C-alpha cells in the first residue's frame, strides 16, 4: 500500500508527521485529535490531515471512542531496526538461560544518545519491581546497563552526561560528576557495572557489555535482583558469561552475513 501524500514538499511534512507520532508517549498512549495537535505543536487542521494519512498507512489506529493509538504497521517497521529485533533474537536464548538459572529480571539495552533503550526484558516470577519496559528509555548514569554503555561511549557523549544535570532517583543515586567518572573507570577496569539501590531502593543490578565484531560495545546485559543480601561480585560472573555468549553469536552472525 502506498502512503498518501499530505501537502506539498517532503521536509516540513515529514517533520510534522514525526512530531505527530512523537506526541504519543508511555504516559500518553491514547490521544484525541485535539490532544495530538496540542502535543505535536501543529494547528488542528494540519493535525487532522497528518493523522488521516498516518492512519491510512497504518502508523496510527482509531478506536471506537475516536481516540488514536500507535498502529501495528509502525511497530512492524520499527522491529526491523538491527539494534532492536535482530539483536534481541540473538540475545534471547542467553537471556532465557540467565533467567532460568536465577529466576530474576534480565534486561538488554542499547544506547541512543544520552539514554538507554531497552530492547528486551524477561521478568522473574517473584523478582523485584523494575521501572523499565521494552522500548522504554532511561538516563544512562544510574542504571547498570546505562553505566556499561556510558563507560564505553565516545568522550563527547560522556561529557554531555557528566555536564548534567544528573537526576537523583533515590538517596543512593550517584549525582556527582567526579564520583560518576570514578564509577565509569571502574566499569572499564572490572568489565561490569553495578547499580545498588540507585534507581529503586530495593533493587541491585549487575551489567556487562555485549561487543560487536570490531570490539565496540553494542549493548549491555543486566540482571536485576533484590538488594537485600545480594552480592554483586557473586552475580557478575553469570552476567559476564551471558554477555560474552551474546557477543560471540553477534560476531558469528556478522561473519555469516556481513552485509546485514
């Protein structure tokens, strides 16, 4: 099916279409046409044309009450992102193994700018509550996966985060740039990152890097457990082994299909 054209030209219209889709967030997954216009910052008449086009293509869907939701067609396209579905499929067997051994939360995240994006998560049956969700974003500085990704990010990305502000989630969250620099140096030295009650007061996470064929860090794997009585040093070998396994299959997949 060919997407309908809205207005003339491509640049401004494409930007407005993206702004329209950007109006939807985890806190606002369902919006009326008026709400879309207000949140996207476009006139109501423009929003009406954009929403009609996006709905015809399948990027938006309208429910019986007249409110709009993100459509399955958009999810279908988004799933083609190589750092999303492809990485998830390679990582999932190792994540499942780690979940079965520990019965705890297992997460996989990639970096996008100065945020981590969670591409997969397996929840333990009686595991500690976490604030993350698949497709969700989170600051890099307080989480285990975020610290792994930040420790191996380009210097300019690290500096942007260190320049702050560094949001505080609990009394234990590291919010000092100097202290965070030390934390990142330890991540690079030890090969894993620890978040001890820095996002929620009852959770501890341990994360390790997933590397690609050139050795660069592509993603981070983490295990999130209850902080009470948990030992990061005891959990680290399990997480690092899982991350190495994912790295191995990522490299093998690249060798098998170098153009993918």
